[in-house]
């Protein structure tokens, strides 16, 4: 069990994103969110859709 805890503690906390990801997100996230919000009718669901799209 201690080994598993150490592995989790040693895991890097920074997320490595491919080049251009931030620009892509900045360009399209608002449009994706608005479209998802209009379709789902829910802010929470739209946020879930946005997160799924950019995973």
C-alpha cells in the first residue's frame, strides 16, 4: 500500500499539452460552450461538454 501512495506522490502535477492547444482552446472554447449551452439548456452540462471536447 505504501508503494502506491509513493507513486501517487511522485506523479508529476503539471499537465503536458500539445503545442498549440492553448491557442485552439482560446479560439474555440467560447463558441463550443455557447453551442453546448443552447443545445443542453444547462450551464453545468455545457461545461461538461466543453471539458469533454478539449480532453
